[in-house]
């Protein structure tokens, strides 16, 4: 089973494409490097995987969960990283993944 799976992932910014048609699978136990030149779309891809950006096409999944539909966002401003990770659906004992609306983004 692939822990990370991207299939024809695309993210556009108006008339420009941040990433286009990215496909990859990372299986359990694999060591995977994500390299490329400036502007290649590495950060955009990671932001899609984290659920910070919605893809304009394709699919992005981690542990079989859709990175956008099944993402969990912080419910309070400046939530600590440890508290945020405890709320992720694959680390927190819940019946199903969920998306929580948020008024403020985490502190940078």
C-alpha cells in the first residue's frame, strides 16, 4: 500500500500552473527525496499534501485519506505543532476524518 499517493496532481494560480500532472507513490519504509530547481513546484506540492492548498485537478492522498477533503485544520490561533498533530485523523482516535472550519491560521 502507498502511504503517499499523487495522481495527475495539478494546482493552478489563475492563468499559471504551479504544478501540472504530478504522479508518484511512496510505499511504507521507502526513503524518498523531493528535489528540483527553483520554481519546479516542490513547495506547492507539499502545501497540497498538507491540506493548505486545494488541488485544481488530480488526487493527493496520505494513508488513503484525501489531503483536502479529509484534512483537519487548527481550531484555535497559534495552536502548537504537537497539539495540531494529535488532532490529525491518522493519529487521533476518531470515528472518521473531518474538516474543521477555522477563523485564524496557525502562527508562522
